[in-house]
C-alpha cells in the first residue's frame, strides 16, 4: 500500500479508514496497532520507517476493522530474517484471537 510519507503512521491509518466510509468505532485501531506492535513509531512520519516497520504498518492497515479472514500476499517480502520472525509473530498473535490468516 502507498502511505503518505510526511504523515505519521497513525494519521495514515486514520485517513485510510475514513476513506472506507465505515464508522470510526468499527475500525478497532488500537487493537490492530497493538497486534502489529509499532509502538511509539506510530507518531513518527512514515518516511522514517524501516522496510519492516512499513510492512507492519501495512499489516495494521489490513487488520483495521478486525476482519475474520486476513489474506496477505508475500507479507515478508523484502524483510531480513529477524524481521520475518517478527512478522510471523504478529500474524500468529492475530490468528490467536480466533481469526484466520
């Protein structure tokens, strides 16, 4: 996904959700962010993110609304081995909440 590099990760997610036209309370932003594990990076401009952090932000975006089924196309593409492990842990945490990845 394309993120606006001058905006924070949180602001990018907010704009994305508003564009869907769905009610804000259905976004479950905090839950998606907790699972994605971006922490304080959410308040920094996306242009300062590493590739792994951008992948996590994209995953958080996909998790907005907490869909029961999450289809991902090469979520670890371009990541180094430690980042791949972290991404798998994020997906396992999402699946542990009773959803399918």
